[in-house]
C-alpha cells in the first residue's frame, strides 16, 4: 500500500483518517449485523455531539498550498484532500522535467470503497481522479482553468488495492482552451489515460460564478472562495457584496 499523507496535528485531519478507515470497513468487513448496529449507534452518537457543538455557517475552506507538502494540494478534495474522509487520498506533487516544465506526479491506492467490477477500480472514480490531476497540471504550469471536457481511454482494468503511479502534464493552450494529459500506471503499465480541455476563467468571472453558487448553497463567499479578492476590481467586489479588506 502506498504511503498516506503524514499524520497531522489537525483534529479535522485526524477525524478524516479515522472515517476513511471506517468507510472501508463498512464496505468490506465480515462481521455480524449486530456488530454493525452497535457501530452505527456509536457513530450516530458522535455525529450528534458534533452537530451540537457546531457553530453557525460553514468552516472556512482551506485553500491549496503548492508548497510540496503532501497535504497541501486541495485539502478538502474528494480525491487528494487530507481533510476529506472520502478521499483515498491520492498523493501528488509538482516535479520539474529536464526541459524546465512543471508537471504532476504521484501515487494512488484505492480501497474497497472505490470498487466497480469485482477487484477493479470504478471507472467513474478514475474519471474523478483524472479531473483532479488535469486541473492540478494546469495550475502547476501556470495555466489554471475550469473543466471543459474529459476524454478517457480505459486501456485495461485498473486493479483495486494495488500501488499505482499517476502523472499529468500541460500540453498546450489555444485561446482560452487549456489542453492537458494524465495517465494511471500499474507496474509501469498504462491502465487508463485522459485528455482534458480546461477553460481559462479570469478572476472577475470566477468570482461572479462563485458568488452565485455560494448564494444557492447558503455559504458565505469568504468561506469558499478560491482566489484573492484583491485580484478583482472594487466594482465587482461591491456588486457581489464581497469585502476586499477582510471579513
């Protein structure tokens, strides 16, 4: 099994790790139904205690820190996030090639919760993985964007509970279209690959889109925004009610 992110002092990260293991056991453990019922009652009690202790609103969403740390990339991502209990998680980092380009490299290990056909990683899970890898590749190359299209080729079944290698790289940009490629390998054999087209979105447009989504989800924009508010015009900030100087 590939190494998971290093233990964190964050209580949220510790809970995510415990829940990750619990999810795997819920899917795969061979125990009697009474044991599952007892476990469910314990989990329900813990959930009730968290619900009682929570404060109004949503906790601020940690933003990516591309500093080389294993938990810095999209902390709450369902694929690579160390703070997400549904993330395997996949471990990625930015590597520099011989020609000076920056690309994504990493490892993955999918447990029973990600199974499609028996012993194989679910194809939809791989699609989610590729979306994350391709997006990260664009960011690493200084060409961030939002997903436009994903074209996936499943070369052969990707095995469950096996050490996998992942990589992704920026290919080219045509206007606002950012082209990238990503692959998954088992024992150096390519099992699946994807071509992605991401759409370049400027800070002004992104902030407007995020504001609409935050309104529909009942979230505070300051808690979910992924860009520095100071990168947009004062007019845009005022139009959507975002405080450029802080909360």
